[in-house]
């Protein structure tokens, strides 16, 4: 079994992404604020990770996301669609406060597979 690999990237002044990968699972942990200003970079980063990684399960951990607006929601829906088209499982973990409320209020939470665990292998 290969050792997990990790990459840290500053997507904006207010948002950091840490991607981790092992043979069974690929995960991106986001920390900070996902806004109209940062969502284009989040979109590109997540699509790149989803497309470049040969993992059957792709998880985005939102546990450290303190704020997310509807542009962030649009990015998550787009990643979900891309994952389904690639025959990959897309999961969300760490939903809390604003991100959870946004997904519930827009009635799209049921579209996502939610897992309790963080991005640990």
C-alpha cells in the first residue's frame, strides 16, 4: 500500500485547500470562506483533483469552512455532476453552520452523500 500524499494550496486570501490521497480515497479539506471571489478557484481546483485522481471515492471536507455563499453551492453541485459522469462517489463531510444551512435551505442536501468522518484514510 502506498503512503498517503498531501498537497496544500492557498486558493485565495481567505481559503486554503489540503488534498490527501491514498489508494482507496481522495479527499480535499477546505478551510476558510467560499465566496463569489474564491469559488472560481475552488471550482478549478476540485475539478482538477476529481479528474486527475484515480480514486473511486472523492470527499470534500467542509469542517473548517466558516462561510459559504450560493456560488460555493453551485461549485458543489457541479462537482457532484462531474463525479457522477466519471462514475465516482462524491461525499461531503464536516458540514456545519452556514454550509449546512445553505444546503438545507436550498433543498439540495439530499443529493449529496454525507459522511461523518473527516478525510482520514
